[in-house]
C-alpha cells in the first residue's frame, strides 16, 4: 500500500508539472500573439496615415488643376484628358452635372463653326450660349424622364436621315459635320440630333397627354359656362382669354370666309350655326374653340361666289411647350461653377 501511495503521489506531481508546462506554453503563445497584434496595429496606423496623406495630396493636386482651369483657363492635353475622365462640373442642374469637358468640347466646336461660317467668333459669347444650351438639354432630359419618354435609335437615325437628305446625302453630312464642328457623325447625333429628337417627343407628349387635354378642356368649359350665364360678353372673353391674339384683339372676329379656309372640325360646326348662335366646345389641333356665328352670305350665282360666313371665336390652346418649359426652368436649381461674365 505504501508503494502504491508513493506512485500515486508521484503521478499527481507529474500531472501538475505537465499542466504547468502547458500553461507556460499557452502564456507564451498568447504573449506572441499580443505582440503581433500590437505590431499590426502600428503598421495599420502607419499605412492609414500614408494612405490619408496620399489622398490629401491627390485631392489637393486635382483641386489646383481645377482652379487653374476654372479661373485661368489653363488647358493642355493633360488637363483635357483629366477633365474627360473626371466629372469636373461646369454647372449643376437640379443636382445633375454638366461636365466641364462637355462644355468646352461644344465651345470649341461652336467656335470652329463660327470662324468657318462667319470668319469671326467671340469666345465669351459662345461660352454663354453653349452653357445655356447644355442647361436647356439637361432640363429636357429630366423632363423626359419624368414623363417616361425614351428616344430610340430609330428616332435618331430617322431625323439624321432628314438632315442628310437636305444636304445631299450621308457622305455630305459627314463632311459638313467634320469641316464645321470637327466631329464624327456619332458625336453629331449625340450632341445635336438627340436633344432635338427629345424635344419633339416632349412636345408631342405635352400636347397629347390626358392631363394636359383635360386641363385645357376644363378651362374652355368653365369659360363657356360663364358665357352662357351672361357673366361675360363674347367680346370681353375673346379679348381677355383667347389664345388667338390676332382675332382676340378684334373681339374674336375672323371676318368672312368660305369653306376650305378653316380646319375641318371648325368648319363643320361653324357652317351649321345660326346667326347669333354660340357653339359648344370644338376640338382641333390648336385646342378648344368656342364659335359665334355673326352673319351668313348665301352663294351668288351671278357673281359666282360661294356661301361665306362671318364668325368669331375664342381659342383655348393646348399648353405651349415654351411656357411649360420656362415654368419648369424657373423652379430648377441651377449652379454655375465657371465665370461667364467677363
């Protein structure tokens, strides 16, 4: 028993010694890991400092390049290349960038066009004109997006063909575009044909949209009710509300005319009224008309003159794209970064 107890004690002592060695090993590894982590932290801090310093330097250099270009118009191949890659803004339109590169590209092209066509070009005037053009086109794009209007490649090609036919063919167009602007045909499509095509589609959308048609019809209906109720005379309403300013200034008077002079929708109603009678709303491509028949001249076989009528009208026209666009522009937030008043 004594021998057994001695062996047991010895075994327990060995276990304690082994555990102590294990603990020592763990402590050593733990210490090594802590040292490595500490070293990494120091390295990371150094790297971060270096990266931050490099970024600050790059930003400073880019800012100085921007300042030299914006303020002093210092440009060379390097700055032009940089402006092409980085979106230095010439202006912001509702947060949308007009890049300095695009602005200067078109300024250069318009300068070349004016020098070629007129023999002279004023840089300051052209810079303003091009800036206004790019702001206009940027707003067109925003309007088109809000109306979900998309210009397809076929639309652009169709309008390009129209221009080419006017100049004698595609090759003649390419030559003219290069000689006058320094562009290839694709750049001409992007910078000239696309915005014009977009404008056409917007104009059509504004005229044909249910919203604009309903608004125009309501305005005309309200006016017609006032005329029927006697709140306004026809002459007063024509002078005050008619969008046909020529006849409106004459109380709506259109004078005498035979069939075939006015648009079909107008004539179908006007020639079936009685003198003094007021029409309902008459829809045409111009808008809504309210017609009043004044007098009828029957056909005369002796003088071989056909029937003529004298009528007056009030026109409530479809929304003017120009007015609509100007209202939209007036609400836009536009910031220019280039000095245009010299």
